[in-house]
C-alpha cells in the first residue's frame, strides 16, 4: 500500500520541477541584482527645478 502512494515517476517529476523552480528563482535573483540601483543613487539629493515650472 505504501508503495502505491510513493510512485517513483511522480517523485522524480516533482524533483525535476523543484530543480527547475530553483533555477528560475536564481535567474530572477541574478537579474534583479544586475538591475539594482544602489541606495546611494536613490537617496542623493539632485536639484531638479522641473516641478517649479507649473507653479509660477
């Protein structure tokens, strides 16, 4: 009975899917890291007067 629940083909398929999911996760993390903007660049104050044009 226990052997029927643990079908080797299904177990293998699940392992393959898990490996594929992990590979996709790693690719996404690598892509996100490559596209990441360092926090120093996002918090730096840059004078931008464009917003004042409409107010005057």
